[in-house]
């Protein structure tokens, strides 16, 4: 159950509501987000609406929801639109491209990549500066200094940066230099990190964990949302299965099913989804037709020399051809929906 | 290793070759297919080419192949084109539609479905008459009589039937009434059945097992091919993973990767791939963009009343809209390849 | 629902029951097994018991069962005891050893293995003569002649043979030479084969499919049982997961959970379950403690030279040590249950 | 490659070694642990030993290792023994019991549980105070105050506490009150947390991620070890598969395989491994026979009332019976190894 409170609810009214709930021995959480104020109950128990009839300050009561609540489309039927601080938009029915290297590797690379993006009118860039690597002896990223340099160059071209945050302590450090924080697959159930990001007002790109169910992904989003931040983009990036002919199994089923379950936008990451650069085009175009609202794409000026994920990055020429095909495919999809 | 023999090889030459191989203690299998004659060696051991220099009757020697041999694109780079006895074609770079109900249920249904297909210029129909069901108490199909009725109506409209064969004894019974035999996911490693079908000259639609690797699927095809029948269509139909928000996880990664590994055509089955009728359109269109050569689609005149798989069947109106979208999407894909 | 009929039910009484059911539009299957006579309804619909109050010939009505019926422990609470034609027994609370090579390879081997088994008082032997192999070019087994030779030697020592049947046509051929038929993992949902075996009166060792759920395994058993044969042994042999440090993931959870769900005995196959010969002892002993009623063990006189599965076979010396440890572990387990 | 330095290496000698490595363009990491000093190279590249022949301060050079290095048994063949600050020991060939509730719920519970443990001579207690929960609206644990209370009571009985740490900021807060830190499955690849724990000198109980390969688990341990802390206990706790008849699939194969790959002790958690309280005994005993060095067991004074994981907790009476059986089973296992 969600009790949606009036935004200007009086202290007295709110206390009356909370007292009523407590008197019914009902466990609840008070949630204040960027646009709303709620009392959310645990799954599985629903209070009798009649109990609240005489109380003031209540906008709506929502019943019968999934075990995730505020991110559910049952509760909020209108799609959530994400706007970055450089005015880039990710939203239901759109198709946004976020491109860039797995990891930022050098100053030279920054100039080259930003030029490529600007030349192709791409306004959102991915690029890791803190890299979670299976082995502690692999390249761990350039760190904060790399991000600052990247931000200098990118912002001069109006490009927003989306970069992975691995620890709470990095949120404040990175804050001024990113347009959105990314949560990587390995941290998709690091709830302390999710809650801390829920207290910021920057959009969050939340990747599905390597074996997360859709239900778990939506509950991870709920951790962010219920901490206050409504600006969440979900990302399907391949799941772990028994098949080892590819790095991951790209689960495009997730796209239409998530769009039905939640009001948050869904993008796809075919680079991780198949992990083989010569097949990324096929899977990216398939992603458009599956209904994704955008794409996260690993693009590198020289994939063969990349310090990480070279085998799943595409070069500039391939990327430019793909951008055009994505656009034509999106136009066709839009014509179907008309 | 494959030793490709000349089609008109003399008995003497062949014996000389086999004797040479035996003298080298090399395990081999003689294979005669519709268009070729081969001696195929076990994986992992390669003979010295020089040993065969002086022997007659050899067309080519092929080395360094995968553990599947004759279905490998390393060996045969030209794509295999499948032509049904009603002249329908399934081939690399094309896009063929095979539609129809999960199971044939009644004579009335047959008339209705065939009319729908003919009206939409669809020349290949799916429809089970022997149904593998998890429970022995579920509907098991109409059996052979149903197939004969279906064949009567379908052939009058030039429509070819593709129907699942579950046992060797059914091959001969069904032979005159089908244009292609289907191997279902549960029998994808029923090697005796595969070999028996390899001795027929009807095309075989081979579905990937619910947890088959691509390697296993190609080896199942090799069982058919090495028994003599080159006419094999592979079908991705969803795999089993931990995710239970859908019936299966539709593995579109398999499409580009299989097309690289084998010369056989690849089609997709989004009905089983996602198993939720309202999401089949998205996944079907995604399948086109992933590069599939065709689609297997469950269409039913009244899905809510279907005796099996109603939840993943689409009705005629939805199907007609989808056929148009598939066509437009295929045209766009073709324009990319130009 | 199961309607259990009296064994001596009159034709009139039976027809009255069937007529009543048909009048209620209830789909049903008549089942005659070795010891019982039943009318079994489809899952999900239960008739009103009162409808049958006045009818004769009914022993019991069973309600509220799982989607498998006759193999369910909800219906038959007493455990089923399997007795082979050489008087070997596999039953709930016992611990039976079935040992032998993956495949029978030669006459010499037969003598050696049978001696090993007889010396160790093992009365049940495994040994494939028809081998399902992923590649058509791998060793396919000695075939029927091998089985006859094996039977000659084994029967002289009182040892019963359990061997895999891959096709319906082999049932009759093999019948006189085996004490039980094995269904391999790849054929665990080959329902035509299951039903044909259900019409024999030899025990069936049914292996879990490589990605079968317990529910599917029990439904496969139901196919056999509802065709008439109650003598079924279930076998957990490892499932397919993402982990590739071993051949399969040995799912010992299945043992206590299956024992609760069904009255059929459950054995385990650690040879396939882990697939690494030096770790089979640990997993075999773990299997005893998990509650298995027996074990299927790949034992070879010289694993390094085995034509199949050598990497997961143990030699005689290792096997003898293991038999003693299995026995001691089983004794300890039995003392816990006392 | 690992270059093991002499503990008293001179600054000059160390610099000569690092200079030599840099001159060879070899990426490396300097590692100082509780007992050693190393230079560790990235996987896949091995330097020529001869290059180091003339340099001083080198104890050993280790080559040809797995992609994890310092936790590998190839490098360190002697098993690592973990000693908690209350003198409890977890080590190869032993069998340690760690028992307690999923989460600490109240002061009353603390008294009850500690008494139960003390009465049964169990010196290590599990008990969560910060609980990672899929839903943000579920019980999140008592927090630090709960831990302090628990520590007061436990330490008076000589019982050491093992409790999950979810965030770097909690390490210092919890430090004085725990004998070992636990990393939960969801944080098993939270590398920042692993590295921070690697800088402490408390033992770390590292749970396998819900879909971690053994290789990933060992690399997670390598993150801790290479940050300085050698005191790591690995824990198998069930993995995610397609089977949903149980909460997880308990992967006992991991036990013998991990023991071969690493010198760290391995314990098992049957409570999460099967997730059904009435089957925990079977799987716990199976775990002993699989070769585990200990067990993590969810025990609750009243499972039906537990605030989390009640369905997989056992009550005191069941636990006491299990402790005796574990002990007898361990004795039998030890007699086999003798």
C-alpha cells in the first residue's frame, strides 16, 4: 500500500495518519521524493481504506501493488522523463544514444572521443574512471583526475558524462563532473550505495545485475526512489546463463516486460549484452525493435589497443554507420506506433 | 578433417583411401549426402595431407574444423538454401514466415487458419498433430488423421505444412503430408530420431533444446547431415535461465553467432521465446533486426480458447498487423546490407 | 483428481463412473498399472466428491494433488520398492550400488569388470551399449551383440544389467538381456519412449534431464507410470548451470525434496554430477548423507584408456575403497534415523 | 608471476627489482600482507626468470599461476589457518560450527541464543545487524546498538561474533565488536569494500555471489588478500539456477574443487543453500562429507516468528540433534582420511 500525502500536509494531519497506522501495527516507511510525499507499507499486508476516510492530508491510497511500489506502473501510469543537466533527455518512446569507451585511458583519448561524439551530435558520453575489475591486478581506471579532464573537454561541447560510481565516498567527489551516475552490474544490489545515490538529485543509470531477476532490478530501483531520487534509468546489459558462446546472454525480453511493469525508461547495452564487437550492430538494432528507449554503446578510437573491453568495442567508422541505422530503425518503429 | 571425395569416385580409389586411413589408425565415418560424398574424421586428430597426395578421387581436404564438421561454415562457405516441395524457400538473407496454431484442434479450425494464411500470402504453416506435453493428461494432439485433413485443405491452397515428429515410427506415416519435419526442443538430442530423419529427403526444422549450447545444436544438425540430409533449418526458440518473468529467455545473440558458424539458415520463434502474446510483436521485430532468415509464429483464431499455448498465440488481426511490420522491418534491414 | 477403482470392478460400475465424468465435461485418462486401476483427471479442475457417492466400484477419491498424480507421495504415501529380476533391491532408506563403465568396450573388459563387481558383492551393473554422443563421429557403443555377451557373463554371477535404451525399437531387442532399462538425460522428455517403456514390466531408471526441473522429472515419471509400469527409479545426475569448473552442477538438494514429493526411490550419479574422477568420492559420500537410496558409479579398469567418460571414471582400487566408505557412511546415516 | 621478496629486503634491493620490472614494461602491483611482501604481475605475461638472477632480496619467483595469484594453492601449498580473537579456529581438515539467527532482533533473543550456543560449546556466532534486503521496506536490522549489546553478552561467554558489513563506513564502527567480518553474496564483487577489509586485520568470511563462478570468488578473495589481509574464509551458500523448487541450488561440487584451487578454508551454508528448514540437516551432513571445513547455520529460538529467513532457520532442539550428527559425521570423515 502507498498512502500519497498532500504536498502541503500539515504536521498534525501527518501525525494523525502515522498514529493511525501504528495503532494498526502496520510496518511502514515515510518517503519524500523530488515530487511526492508518501507512506509506504510492506508487501503482503493491506490496511482497510475505511480506516483513513476521516483523516486529512491524503491525496490517494494505492492498493494491490507488486513488492516494489513507487517504481511500479500500477501506481504511476505516466512515464518518467529523465532530463540531464545538459538538457539531454531519456524517456519512454524516445531513443537516446550514450556512447564512449569502457574506460577513460588518457588525455589524448578524451579529445578524440569528444570530437567523435560532437561530430555525430551525441550529447551523452559513457566512460569509466573507477573500474570494477575481476582481478585486482587489471587496469583500475584513471580515477578522479581523469574525470575532471574529461569534464573540461566534454562540457565545452555540451556533452554530459555518465560514469560509474563504486563507493559512497566517490559520490561527492564525482558530483560536479557527471551528468548521471552509473551503478554497475556488480553493485546492483549494493543497497547502501543505492540509498546514498537516492539522496542526490542527479539521474542514476542502474544496470541489471548479472543474474538479477526483473523483480530484483525493480527493487534496487525502489531503494533509490524511496530514498528520494526519482530520476532512474534502467539498463539491460546481458545476463549470465549456461551458454558461453558469448560473454552474456542479451535478454531483450526484459525490454517490453519492464516497460509494462515500471514507469522508468529502459535502455540496452549490446556491448556487454553479446560482448563480440562484430555482432554489436545486429543486437543494437534488435534492441531498438524490442522497444528500448536508448542504448549504451562502447566506442573506442582503436578497440585493438583498448585497456579494457576492446573485444566488445566498435571503432568510429563502425559507430557512425550504426548511428545512422539506429536512427532509421527508430524512425520505422515510431511509424509503427503512430 | 573432411576428405571430400569426387562424386564419380571409382571403387578402387575409394578403397585405397579408406585403406590408407585405416593404416594410420584414424577413426572415420563415411558420409553420403544429397550432393556430396565424404570421409569425416573424429575431432582433435588431423592426418598429414601429404599422405593423400598420390591417391586419386579426392576433391578436397578440409582441416582445422570445429567439432561439428559438415554443417560448419569453415568448410562450406556458401549458404544452404532450403526449398520446400511447394516451392517455398528459406535461405540466408531472406525472411520467411511460418505461421499457424500450436496444435491442430479441429476441422473447422483448419479451414479458418488456412484461409487466414492464404489471404496473407503465407505459404508455410506450422501445426502440431503429435504434441509433446509435460503432463500425460494434457491434450496430446489429433494424430495422423488430423494431419491428413490439414494436408487436404492446405495443399489446395499451395501451403506447405511443417509439423513435429516425435518418434521414428511417425516419419513414414507423416511423410506424404508434410513439407518439412520439425524436431521439437525436447527431442533435439534424440539422436536416433535425428539420424532417421537424416535418411529422408524432406527438410528438417531443428529447434534448439531448452538448454542446448550452440555447439550442441550444431552437433545435432551434424547428426542429420552426416546421415545424408543436407536440408536443415535451425530455430532459436528461447532457452531456460533463472529468470521466470517469461516462459523462456529469447536468445537473439544466437542469430548472428550461428550465422557465422554454419551455412544453414536460422529462424526464430518469438512465441516460445517470450511466451507472452502481447510482447511477441516486439520480439519478432527484434528477431528480424538480429538477422534471422525467418520466423515461426503461433497464430490462433481464438487464443483464449486454444487447447495449448494460448497465452503465447496471437489472433488474426494482430498477426496481420505484424506481417506488415515484419515486411517493412525486413526491407529496412535489406537496405542496410546493400 | 484420481479415482482409484476397485481391482475387480464390474464393467457396469466402470461405465457408470466414466459416464458420470463425461456428463460433467471433465477430461480424464484411464490408467491400468501393475497393481491398480485409476481414472485420472487433468490438473487444475476437481470434481465434487458428492457426485460419486452413489456409484459402486470406487476404492478412493484423491484430491488436491500436484500436476503429477500417480507418482506423488500425496497420493501414495508408502514408498515404492523396486526389485530386479536378479532379486537386487532399490528402495527408500536402503543404499544400492550400481557400478560399471560408461560404455561396454570389449569382451575382455566384460570379464574384468564382472569379476570386479562379483568380488565386491555388487549385484547391479551399469554399462552402455547404445551411446548417445554429442558428435556423430564419436564411439557409438558396441550395440546389441555387446549386450548379449555382457549378459552371458553377468548372469552367470547373478549380476543384473542396467543399460540405456535410446529408441523404442531397442526395447524388444534388449528386453531379455537387461534387468532394468535406463533413460538417459537427453531422452528424459522423449515421451514416446517413456510411454513405450511404461508398457513393459521391467524397472526403469529415469535420469533427470540436464535442465529438467523436479516437476518435469516427476511428470516424465508420470508418463511411464500412467502407461502401466510402476517400477521407476529416479536419478539425479547433475544439472546445467553457468558454472563451468565442473561438467555439471550436482544438485543434491533434489534428493530430500524429491523424497518428499514422490514415493519412488532416488539414486544419485556423482560421476556425471561432478565429472572429475578425483572428486567423485567426496560427492558420492555427500550423496549418501543427502539421503539417496543408491548410487550410479562409473568404474573402469583403466580410466585413462576409456572410450568415453574416462575423466569421470574411477579405477578398481579407488572404487573398492569407496564401496567401503559408502557402506560406513550409510551405516552412520541409518543410525541417525533410528 | 609472483616475486616473493625477503621480509627484510633493503630499500635499494627493492628499487632495483622494481626498476628492472619497469624497464621490461611489465605491469605489476606491490603487495604487503600480514606475513609477506610481493610483487605481483598481471595474468598472461611471464617475465624471464634469468632477468632477476643477479638481483638481491628475492625469496622466490612463482610462475604459471591461475588468474588469481596469492590465494592459489599452486603458489602456497600449505593451508591457511584462521584464528579468531576468541581463539576459535577454522582450518583445512577441521569442522567449525558458526550458528545463530539470520538477524539479531532483540535483547531477549540475544540472551536466549547465547545461552543455546554456550550450552552446546559453540564458540562462533552468526547474526546480522545490518541486513541487505531486496525490498527497502523489509526489516533492515537493529544496527550498531544491537551489535554492541550482542557483543556484551557473547564475549562474556567467550563467543566470537561474525556479522555482515555492508559498507566501508561500517568497518570502523563494527571493528571492536566482531571477531570476523562477513561479506554477503550481494557484495561479493563490491571491490572497494573488499579492499577496505583487506586493510584490516580481522578475518573475513567471504560468501560466494549468487552467480559467481569459483574463479570470480577466488578473485574476490584476491582483492582482500592483495590489500594485505590473509585471513579469509570462503563460503559456498547456493547459487542461482533455473530450478525453483528451492531458494538456491547448493553447489557442493564447489567444496572439493575449491580446496584444490586455494589454500583458504571453505565452509558451507546449507540454510541458504537449500532454504527449507526441514531439509537443512540432510544438506549439512552432505556438506561435511563433501569436505567442508565448517558450517554456517541459521538457528532461531522460534523460526516461525523470525523477522527474516524463518523458513530456513532451525529451532534449538533440531539444532542440538544436528550438532551431534555433524560431529559423528566429521569423525567418520576423519577416519577415512587417516
